[in-house]
C-alpha cells in the first residue's frame, strides 16, 4: 500500500468538504493524467482559456492538451514584445476560463497566493467566469499561519529563479521580505470563498507538483 497516497485521499476528502462550505468545488484525482481528464469535463465548447505563470500547470501538460484539441487560448508567451505581453495579460482577465495553481491551500479550504505583478491574483478575484486551480497535495497546510511560511520557505526562491528575478532571495536562498523593484512578493491574496458559487474549482492531485 502507498501510505502517502492513502493519506492524500483522507486529507482531500476533508478538504473538499471544506471547499464546498466556501462555495468552491473540489475534486481529487490520483495523478496528472486524471487531472487533465477532469479538467476537460469542467470546460465548455467554445471557451477561451488563459493562464498565469504556474509550474504546476506546465508540469501537468494542460497547454499541450489545449493545443492538441485546438481550443482557443490567450497565450502571453507568444507576445512579440514586452508591451504586447502586458496587453495579453490584461486580456486574459476577459477569458472564459483561467487556469492556475495556488501557492498554498489550508485544510479548512482557504487558498493563499503571493505574486509580483498581480495578474494571477486579479484573475482569482474577478474577470474570468471560471477559475480552475490545479493543486499538488504537497501544497496542503494545516492553517493560514503555516501557508505564508510554506510559500516563503519552499516557493519563493525557486519562483524567483524561474522568472530570473534579481531579488535577494534568488541570491541568498532565504526570504528577506524585500520591497524593491525586483520583489516577486508584492501582493498577498487569501481566497476565503467563491462568489459566484462554484466559480472557483479546485482539482487536488495526489502528487507533488510545483513549489
């Protein structure tokens, strides 16, 4: 028996109930392949899909799937200039579906995210009709007080390296709560509940994904 997988299932069962109390839909799948299958049941024909920066989304292979199925997307990575990239990031807020991950999720069903430019957090708050969140079970924490600690100790440094930020943490490996132009932690968002109901859908995946 894979005891870690069994523990994930037990945690997910409680977490899904708590997400429902917060007007969010929760689902549990064993792996990335099942996550893609679940994702396809949550979108409609003709939907336009957008995303923010997410290692989890990249690891799952959602973008490749969208391309294979010829689904319309707003892809900021195809911008020909920094100015066009910004315009596509703004346009993403008008998409039918926004796909993303979360930096941490509590057992009580709250999501915490930290961002630099804030475009990902903006989509969480308002704009797209549906927000689909892919979450590896490694991102589950007991409560909010542990969420920020997890983000600063496990997510901030690799994210800084990923986007080539010249923030102090990318040089020291430790969060220094910097406030300069290079900071990738400019905004902190706690999502307590979804309005409208079920606008936010969380796919919990029984693997370690992202950071």
